[in-house]
């Protein structure tokens, strides 16, 4: 008879916490005991306990809020990316719970960004870091880069929707004429996972959008990151039809 080795402790701990969440003993938005308390409860080291929490973060069951601790993740509504930087949320979501925080900083074009912008290295740019929220839970992260001379002087630090940000940009640049988008799935960087409050093992939908204006200049490059467990993408293609000449 072959004896199978016991599963690693992190999975046993994750199984127990998962069961407590699923059965309602740990409720949505409830703060878990501190990592030190949980490590003592399960009689394991803090690194082992953190590995167990990482399993649940990867499953989207808990989220870590910097400086506050680990919380049971509320069931979040679906986000649909429909192209061009536009997102639609579940009809059941109250618009009053949606908001976007915006942070504007000066930066320089480096590496791939300079290539996408089609500008020399170290050209002056303005970066807009935009994080979308449903209630207190983040659902999207977008970094928008524009040439410094096309950036608004000021921008509200918080807006009710993405449209407010787009409107502010549209006021100081020519109309956009063409947009191309590249979409792929990948694991998040540590900074992306921290902002979105997800585990580093949960795949994200990463979208790179390049927009040119009517003069042919690249007016905007945007990097959008969406959690893979609550996002779907919808693209609509309009086909051109050519009329046949009438036969005589």
C-alpha cells in the first residue's frame, strides 16, 4: 500500500479558510484576523500563512488592502471592455458606487513607450494613472500617456466615470482619427496586483491602445489592466459592403 504525502500546509490552511468563506462564517468585507494571529492559530510560520492567503487571493476570495489587512472579497460585478477605452458594467450596479481616481504626473518617454509614441527617447510626456472602483473595490487600472503639450493643465482627482477623463483630454487635442488595440492575457506585475488587490497568480487582461489624431500624430498611448476573473471583452467589427454597378 502506497502512502501519499500530506499536501503542503498552505493548501490545508487555504481549504479551511475557503470553507469558512463559502459557508458564510467569514462574510463579505469582513476583515480576517492579522497574519500573526492566523499564523499562531494554525501553528505555522508567517511565510507559510502568507502563501495560504496568496492561494485565496489568486482565487479572488480575499483581497489585501495596504495598511489595513486582508478582507473577504465581496462578489464583484462583471466588467465588459467594449474597445476604445470604454467599459460597461453589470446593469445591476448602482452608478453611484462607481468612481475613477486620477493622478497626473510628468514623465519622459523611455523604451517601448517612446516607440509606441513615435517620439525620441526622453521626450516630455504626461502620465495619467486612473483606477476604477466599484464601491471600495478596484476593478480596473489604466495608465494613459500623452505628449506634454496635449495634456490639460489640471484634472479632477476623482471622477464619476472614464468619460470625464476623456472629455478633459479631448478639450486640448485634435480629434482622434485612428485607434489600434493589442489584447493579451498575462500575470500581473506586483504593483498591478497591489493596486487591484489581487494575487499575482490571477491572470489579467492587458490592453495596449495607441491613438493617432487627424494630423497623424500619436496623441495617446494607454495601458489598461483588468482582473481576469471579472472581465470580458466585446469587439464589434463593421464590415464595408461594395455596391455592384447596375447592369444595363
